[in-house]
C-alpha cells in the first residue's frame, strides 16, 4: 500500500538512526514508486547492509541503479535475483546489458524473453535496436574529417578513447541513428574502466565574449607618461623653453 507524505517522512527519519531496520524495504519500495531513484538507492543500500535480505530488495536496487545509469551496480544487484524470461527483473537485466554495451548477451536474453512474452514492447524495442544495421563508414559529423571509418581506425590501433569521442561528435549530427548509438555503447562498455574523462563537450566557444565585457575605445597610441603629459598653463612656457634648449644642444 502506498505511503502518504507524512508517513514516508516519518519512516525516513527512523531509518536515519538505523538504516538496516526492516522498514527500509517499505521506504525503498515507495521511493521507487515515486521515481525518486537516488534516494531509493541510498535507502536500499543501507538496508541491504543487514543480513538475510530478500531478493525483492535487490530487484528494487537494480531498478534504481538502472534509472541512474549505474549499469554495473544494476547487474551486480541482479545476481541475487531470479531474472527469468517474462519477469520484471529479466526486463531490467536486458536493458542494463544493452546500455552497458553487452549487445550479444542482451540480444540472446531479449529473444528468450520474447519467446515467453512476445507482446512486451520494451524488450521488442531492444531487439529492434540491436538488429539495426551498423553505421555507414562514410557517415560523418559537422566536421567532414570525423567519419565512422576514422573512428574504427582508432579502434583498430587500440585508441578506443578517441573512437568514442569521434562517435559522440558524429552522433550529434545524427541523434536518432540507432546503429551509431549501439556502436558507441559497445565501445563505452568495453573500455569504461580505462577511459579518461571526456571534457570536450564542456569547452566553450573561444570566440564568445563574456556577457559584461566592454571593448575599450580605440586610441591613437599609448597613454603618455607623467613626464610627457600636456603642460598646464603655469608651465607651458617652461616646457617650450626646455625643448628649445634641447634643440640648441643638439644643433649648436
């Protein structure tokens, strides 16, 4: 039965004193129902630190981890759950495998799932994506030098990190291309632990001007030093005399 907001708040406060209390499962279930994935993950991880935890708790944790994009944690949690074809944990496993780049395993499990439940829209979509044609070698991004062929050359010489960056840029120009998406997931899944952070998408355009930046007015030259400043009324004559004396010294 769903919890009201006050009930959920009260039980959550009780868990702060004892995260492994049995009520963690009730709270975790409600948080998953409300799609509060990060809170659900934290509550379930705290509760699962206790002994003799039911598979249901691991299945909820797998769902939260899937939604948070932590596919390794999702699959690890599913090791404690029956992922039989036609079950909700089975569907979650297929999605985690696909999104982590384990395409062959995902395809096999998806086909086995559809043999039990041929009308499952989610799993049918997975099979459709996995059976999409591979990307065309001539496919490219906005930069004509960034092609699928070039990305695969990086893969051939062991620079998977550069291949992933290239595929990301091509995918920006073709965001709906399932072949590109699948290949990128395969590469990211294969090398996820060894890849450096890709900060290229965070770089700003060097041609941009800061929003409050005022360009200075053009001048005819550098500002004069104090000694070369325009003479005042009191010393105008002195200035001219000094210049005349300098001329006389130069041209006697």
